[in-house]
C-alpha cells in the first residue's frame, strides 16, 4: 500500500554542515551554546572552500530527496569563500533535482568587511535571478548598522529575511535589536528564548532535534501567534523525522495535544515554497495521516516528482549516482577535517 503527498519543505537547513559528521573533536569541550558555536561551527564554516561547499550541498540535497523533501530553505555561511557560494549551493540542489531558497548569513563576527561581502553575496545572487532571502546570522553577532542594512536590502529586493532568533540565551535581546525591522515575510529560526508576547513578525522555524542536541531548551512553538514551520537546522533533510519529534516534544509538556498541530507546522512549509505543493511524493506507507505517521518509523519515499520530472524512482535518485555523491563528499570531508 502506498500514499502520496506534495513534496515536503525543510524550512531551516544548513547544507554546509553536511560534512561536519565525524569531524575532529574541538580543542576543549564546549559547556554552553556559545561555546558550541565558537568551538565547532565557527571553526568549521571558516575552513570551507567552494569545492567543499559543493559536495556538502550535494550530499545534503541527496539526503533530503531520499527523505521526500523537495525544497530546502537554506541558511549559509562560509566567511573565507563568500562570493559565488550561493550559486554553488543552488547548482547542487538543481543537479540532484530539488528546489532551494537560499540566504547568506550576514555577520560582523569576521569584521565589517565580512558583513559587507555577505550582504553583497545576497544581493548579487538574488538580482541575478536566484531564489533567495537576505540572510542574517543573528542579532547578537551584528551591529545595528548591519541589521538595518540587511532589512533595507530585503525590502529593496522584495524578499524576506532569514535570521536566527533567540536560539540560545546569548541572543536574548534579539526582540529589542530587531524591533521595527521584521515583516511577515521574515523567517525566524528557533525562538527558543523568545518571550511568548513579542512584537516580531514572520514565520517561526522550529528545529527540535537541533535544540535538544545543543541543550538550549524547548521552544514550545505552540505558544506563539506567529505561523510555525519545521526544519532540521542542518541535521539531515528528513522533515518527517522533525514532525515526529516536534509532536512528542509538544506532548512532553501537554499530554492532551495530538499530532495535528505539528502536522500543521509541516504544512506551513508550503507557504514558504509554494511550488513544492505541486511536487508529488509516493510513500512506502499508507495512509500518510498524522496519527499514523507520528507512530510509524522508517517511512520512505518510493517515487518523487519535482516540477513534472521524476527525480526518484523505486527509491533511487534518477539524476545523480548516490554512491558517487557519497564518495565525493567523503573526499571533501577528509580535506575539511584535515584543516580543523
Ligand atoms: Zn540554524
């Protein structure tokens, strides 16, 4: 028995992190979220070059497709390979056969020139016809000038902004820093420490597995009036898994809730990438009903059609050789890990 759904949308991903698995341990064990950023992610992103980014994105896009995800909303950073990085990611997703909505995360963490070049990459990519949003890393790593410049650029380009908000306590003042800048087309990732009553506009992107992994706390997104969508924050591209975890996390604080709320969050993805609604995924399980999916492990896509093209048939990608993608990604991972 099989059932079909539209293509799923991963509303918050970091394709650049696909090669991180198996990386060498940091010099000292981080004891909090800011330590994890400093010791792991900000060392990793600084070591990336365009070839690593290409195979990281190919692997991430492949894993998304193999999970029935046909659109990735990505948030990218590679401070020593900024120019052209969004083209490389867009090309990788297109090669595998899935959709992407990209952003370069602007930050002052690497000096004002880094922020300027990040803004320029967003502008270059979007003006050149790329599907994107303007990215901001997070309010706590940006000056007021950079936050205003990014918001202004997004308004000029007619697109939203993709930004991390209150993921950890280090970003507690984001609601103040971003006051008056946000609009309904902004994407606010995490919001774990965002007060329930706040003035930020936009869709909240919930990433339950990442939040658990970073020990930042539970966002409890059901408390917000904003729309909520589901992402992975770079831990693969399987948003059915995010749905299953989002449901039991909500259940852990409210035993009266059912899986329909988290399923609705999964469906919000189609408001972010409407074209994915027309994609078709044929699954190994029937029915694809929230109450069934919440309690059924191992559901996988058998066939995926994106924009009328069959990109996965009999559970195998049709556009790329998955073994070759994994082999190339392993080679680039070895180069990356050697740099760390
Ligand atoms: Zn993130």
